[in-house]
């Protein structure tokens, strides 16, 4: 299973030491657009997520370029560069989910029928997985 991620999910999970949830939920790969790499790793150097995301490159994480510059330009009217590129990249190569937290980006993604998942949804999923593992130990 694979997903495309925006920066907010990477940063949020890194800041609470739970970036591993991404690799558990999407074991095949997390794909990020160039703008997300730039925001999290280059501009965000020294901040939560930067080192962990950089370490994940070519392991559980890959960077891909969104090609539809016209779509990105239209989306940039309402979204930041990373969100616009993430949505464009998902439309170019649909995967299981688009990982987004920002309200406006989620609204736009829903309007064009993109399956989205945010940090809270990932934490709920992880909790359910843990409960199932514990339950299986008792029964």
C-alpha cells in the first residue's frame, strides 16, 4: 500500500515520535512532491520531521515531481505549494490515499473525489491496530 503525503502529516507525526505509523499503515511507500521535501527537509532543517524524513529517503519515502503545472497554478490560488503539488501528483498517479490535514486542501480533495487521510485518522487507525493486537494476546 502506498500514499502521497503533504508536509503537515509528516511534521505532526514526527513531532510526537510516531512517524513509524506511516510505514505501518503504508508499508510499500510514502510519496511526496518536491515542494513537500523542500518545506520539511530543506526549509525546515532543525525542526520536527526534517531529520526523520531525510533519513527515510530511498527507504520508505520517495520524491516525485508533479507534472501538471496548469493544475498546480490553479490550486495555488487557494493552497500552498506543497498542498497543490500533492493533489496534482495524486491525480497523476492515484494511490491508496492522500495524506492531508489542512481544511481547505481537504475540502478541495473531497470535491474531486480523492481519498484523504489526516494525522488524526492515522492515530485512530494505529490505536485500533494496537487494541486488536492486545486483544489477540488475551484470546
